C-alpha cells in the first residue's frame, strides 16, 4: 500500500515538473535537466526514475541526518501508544547532559524571574551580558553554538547556582565539572559536521556543486578517525583559543559518541551508493580535486566513463548542431575572499586535497574525436590542483578556449549538478515569506517580478553582500577546525585510507 502511495506521489511531482517547464519555457524538461536531486524519501527518489534521468541524493540530508536522533527525542510506539523517547542508537549519557543544558538555558531565557536574576549575575562579571541561546534540532550549527555558549557561561551559571539555587532546584542543579568537560568534547566532535553541513548548504559557487559531495563525506570520515586530534574549546575567555586532544584524552562518553558518529557516516553513506559513479565524475571534473582523492584502481574507470560521456555528447551535438558558435572572451578565474568559516574549512580539507605536482604529458597527434578527447582529459588530470577557494566555473571558462575546448560543454553539465537542495529550500522560504495571509491577493506576475528582484539584487550589484560589510571582531561566528596531515584517498567502497 505504501509503495502505491509513494509511486502516485512521485508521478504527480514528475508531471508537475514537466508541465511547469513546458508552460514557462515551452521546452521539454529532458532538454533542460538531466539530474534530479532529491531528499531521502522514496516518493521523491522515484521522480528521477519516472523522468528517466540521473538521480542524486541531497548531500545536506546525508551529512546532517545525525543530530535529530542522537541528541533529541524521537517518536516511538510503546504498547500501542506513540511517545517521545531516547533513540536506540544514541549515547544515553551524552543525551542526558545535552538535555540538562537545554533545561538550564530555558530557566534563564523563558522564565522571567530566572532571566532577570541571570542578567544581574552577569553585570558583575562582564560588560556586555551574553544571552543563553536556544538550540535547533534541524541543524548542527544550532547544537554546536548552543553548547559553545554554555561553555562560555560556565562561571556565570556557577554564580547563579550559588546566589539563586531555587532556579535550578527541579533539574538537579547546574552542570558538574565532569559534565562541563563532556559538553566541551561533544562540541569539538560536532564542529566538523557543522563545517561540512554549512558548505553543502552554501550558495557560494565554490561549494554548491556536487563536486564537493564526496570530499565532504571523506572529510567527516577523517575527522571521526581515532588518530585524528580533536580541537575543543579552551579554558580561557577567548573562544578562538582552542586546545587539541587525542582520542584517549576525551571524556569516555565522548569517545563512545565518536564511534557512533563514525557509524552514522557509514550508515548514511549507503544513500550515495546508487549515484556514486555520477559523484566520482563530478569530483574528477573539479580542478581542485581531479583524481587525487581516488585510489589508483579507480582512475582508469573514471577516465573511461568521462571519455565515453564526452564522446556521446559531441556525437549527439554534431547530429543536431553542425556548426558551433564562437566562444566568448575568457575571463580570469575568480578566487573567493579568504574569510570566515570557508578559510577554516580550507584548513580542514588540507589533508584531503593534498596534491602532487606532475608535468603535463607530451603533446600527442590526435586524429579521431575520441583521441582528441582522451588527450585533453589526460592533460587536465596531469595538472596540479588549484586552491580550494578558487571558483571552478570561472577556471573552466578561462581554460575552454586553450586546451580543453571539447571538455568544457560536458564539464559544465557535471559542475551544474547541485550538491544539495538547500537552494530550492531557500527559494521556498522566500516564497513563504512573500506570499503570506496578508498578500494572498497578489497577481502571479507581481510575485514573479518580486522573486526575480529578491534573488538577483546581490548578483546585479544592487546591494552590498553581507560578507563584505565590516563588522566588529567579537561579533562573528567562526568554524574552527584544524588541518590534518597526510594524504587521504577514496577507495572503491567509498571509505578513506592512507595513501
């Protein structure tokens, strides 16, 4: 019964996609789209099958599946009654300490007397009071920021417990010293998840492509290995000062959590099995990674798949378009300003993206179309990797008229595949804010123009991007993750191993 309902829902979604593209573009959806990205529900996954297209699971869903059931209650049926309880895979000690922090923050945020008393306590310790923030079960960044703020307020809560013990009487008092160490270690373990999730959901051209999909999963695998140092919050007031801990130095409950997080990565990786060949080709087309992330046994397979796809593409285009329009003047590749979380994300990827400088192969005399394509792919793979913050789209535009004229049209298809559905979800949020109960009478033309203006003001230079506006140093949130030494490659089974 469920399969029939899911199949009906998927077919309705596919028909809507066909009708919308036909209405606004008067073209077939297969001429515009060749990969359909979906979440991890069966109804959405079957849309690509009905449309006879490639399917890719949303990378943000795969990376961010863990927080909801590891640290938040889930619905389970007990004796025929649905109730909230601890997930069977969650570590009970970690779950309880995070729940206690949540109750503490609620006492000094929601309760009026507790909030006023907490503000009074903070006035004697700091010039600007810090707010006890609430967490979010939808994102890693909500949980890590929530735990980081609790660590910053540890002295304030101790003073609060001494001066106003009645505020925390019903929850067993404030956190003990051992529990504080545990939340510090939990926050350090979850920080790489926050960094990778933020990148997968980013709208920056450097990271929204599916070429960053496998490197992100690999980065998480590296971060959860026992021999990787964990960067945790320091004991001082400056939150930017970190300390590194080995696996043995972590709290025992944090050690168990690290193992569970590692199991979560392997469990969630199963969602990428069906689309792994597509992900490998997307990653190989990116000048920041090429084949450096894969074991040598996969190089020939990936090259052959790319050559075959490129040959088929040009043969089909020659049958439809016998003449090719001249290419526009190439632009210089654009490099993103090194600031904020992406600079530190570059440090996190240093071990993964370590490359070897190789000399380009000698020029070959190519006659057939396939020989020319093979020669251009070999030349591309022999080049050294470009910096992580380089825009891969701009890099390819600058190179397409030089040595890779036959590759660019095909690479553009692979690089256009999104890593996640974050952009679509962001668009839905804008529509929800725009078309509300007070604006239910807006015409379709007005809504369309409003959305076009909202989505294109920054690209058209009509306002200054947020990351270019100067702000005080103490106001920024940063992702602080350390670099890893050595080289990592992706194996045939998708795991990570030392090169």
